């Protein structure tokens, strides 16, 4: 996890110890040091409108469970696990409360997703096609379970290792491998059908 330039990461355990002794102002130092990195993690997993709320949720969860932090790994790693799990919980809640809408994914739509252009290398008129492809992919991802979605995003889109995804989500490596395989298969099947619920 990236941190403020010029800041010494060895300061984190000292700040944690001060917070645990009752110095609540010391937690502000941890928040300042890690806020941008947490925001980057969260913004990669949830809609932009939810980022600020989930960044705050991450720091609230970290504060509440601060006694569980062990200085045998960097504070930034411990915090990144909390951030990813907050995103996972966001999708769980959203999936429980969402309304299902019907959308049509035609053969042309599947081809658009499969051949999504890189917007940065395309003329402006082609950027729209790339945006539509990403929306179709997002709609397909919405059909996966929250855990399968997070596994697929972490391992395929973010190209994290199985071990790293397992650690971030609190799953076994075998579970991540199985879920990633099944999620890819399910996603492919959804993109091959003519319609799916969103």
C-alpha cells in the first residue's frame, strides 16, 4: 500500500500503541498517512459514489479492531485487508437489497465485451464503445455472488496472486482457486446467453 512520501512506515506501530493507551489524536496520524492508499483500494472495487463512505468505514473498522493488529506485518497491509473486506461486505449488502432488472445482452453485445478497446489508444468516437463494453461487463459481474465477484476482480482484473487474494478476503488458497475458476466459467456463460437479469 502506498503511503505519504517522506513518511517513515516504522512510525505506525508507535502511533498504534499511543491510540491503544488512550491517545485518540494519534489515530488521526494513521488516517492521514493511509487515507489516499485506502481510497485507491476502495475506488478499485466499488462505485465512485460509495468510495468516501467505505474509506470512512475502513478506518472505523480499523479503529474498533486496533487491538487485533500485530506489528509482525506492516500496518498498511493490515489496513488493506480491512479495506478489501469492507468492499466485499458492500457487495454482499448490495446483492441482498438489489432489485433485479432485465437487460438484453445480444451477440453484438457479447462481441463488444470480448473486444473492448483500450480507450486511451482510441479516437473519441471509439471511447463510447469501450464504455459500453465496460458497462456490459459490470452488469455481468453484478450477477456473480459478492465473494466470487471480489475473487475475480482481485485475481483477474487486478492480477493479484491466489495467496494475496486469499489473505485479503480471509479465504483459503484452494477456495480462491475454485471460486476464480467457477466465476470465470459463470461469467463466460452469462456473456454467451442472450439475456440475463441485472
